[in-house]
C-alpha cells in the first residue's frame, strides 16, 4: 500500500467526515440532555451489558467505585437507572436502565445518526446501489475468520 493510495485516502476522508458529523450531533444532544460524557458512557455500558455492578462500571469507566456510586446516585435521582440487590448476593447492587434511561440512549443514537438521513436522501438509486455493494465488501472483509 503506497502512501498516496487513492483508496486509503478516500477511506480516511470518509471516516473523518463520518466521525466528525456523528459526534457533533451526538455531543450536541449530550449537552442538551444535561448529562456528562461519563454518565452517557455509563448508560451505554449498562445498556450493552443488560445490567452492571458498581465495580464493573468503575473498571469500564476507569474511575473508583466511590466516584461511580456518586454518579449512579445522580442517575437514580434522574430516574435513568435503578439499583437493586443481587438476589444471589445482597452486598452486590445490580444496575439496570429504566425506560427513561433507554429513551435517552435511543434519542442520542438517533441524534448521532440523523445526518445520514439527509445524506441518503441526496443519493440517486444508482449511487445507493454502488455504495451498498462497496460497504458489503468492507463488511465481509472485516468479519472475523473462523
């Protein structure tokens, strides 16, 4: 692969545009929601895992259990998460998203992806077909080989 490979250059430019546009909309949504990036990160982690413990969440965010506990208390007060005792170990708290917490994440994802709707509407059917074929090649090539 040469340093001036047109494919690599185009791929880098596309990734830069995609990330910048996606993150700009997402960060704007986060500011409007009044949540910190750590809080959003916690909500996404809990969503991805289904539930989480305090220690696991602290490890994921790279902060102490005390810091996570304080953050979680604010999320409980905002009714974005609920904390319950683990039925197998009462010392352990299980943290899950509330319906309101799920809604916040869904709105954030829609905000992040919203610009793609405008892009999609600007493409012709032939362009969509070409791009779909190219993206499917990339998807196949990046799948783990068993």
